[in-house]
C-alpha cells in the first residue's frame, strides 16, 4: 500500500526550471547517503537547467497499477506539466515508469524514454540505483537538448 507522499522541492535550480524529488520515506538518510542524495539532486538540477524541462523523481511503491499511479503522481508534480518529466522508480516492484508532458514528449519521444529505462534497469540489476537514475536523466537530457532560447548560445 502506498503511504502518504512527502514532497520536497529543491530550489537549487533556476526559477523556471526548478527540479524536484518526491520520496516516500520521511527519513531519506536511512535510504540514501548524503553523497547519493547530492548526486540525485545535481542530476535533476542539471537536467532541468540544460533542457528547460522540469524533471521530477519519485522513488517508492507504485501499487498494482503502476502506470496509472505514475500518471497520478505526474498530475500532482507541480506547475508547467506540459514541460515536465516524471521518472517513477519502484525498486521493490522492479518497475520504472516515465511520464512526459506534451511539450516534453516532443523533445523526448517514447523510444528515447524506453532506451533510458533500459539503461537504468541495467544499472539497477547491478545494484546501482543512484547511478542508474543519474544515467537515465543524462540520456533523456541529451535527447531533449537545449531549449530553443538557449540553443544559439551553445552552437
């Protein structure tokens, strides 16, 4: 059964691209080390800054209908849903769901999401949950590229 969610917003990103992480546990130190939390936070922040999309991470049980639950979480993940991406990971269920808003889906198609999930699950199988998430975020960010307003600065 899914417990009540605790949502923490990470204000290390810019106002327009603030990344967020949603975890089920109230004491994150018992799940992740400080270094692991820092890696996740940095990956979320950098993905959001580089792409202009809003990446959100949920780690916890997704219930029996994992896709429906992931879509519910996505709907509650904040403003600017069209430019948002939710990565929902349920290690106990061995499930990863990626939900993208309409604008995000145009920049990160289903095939790219599937490849990122494949990469993540490979790392998870090797016992590297954090590394898998970081690599998946990197892959999706690379696929999305820079937002149109920033492309001319990086060309």
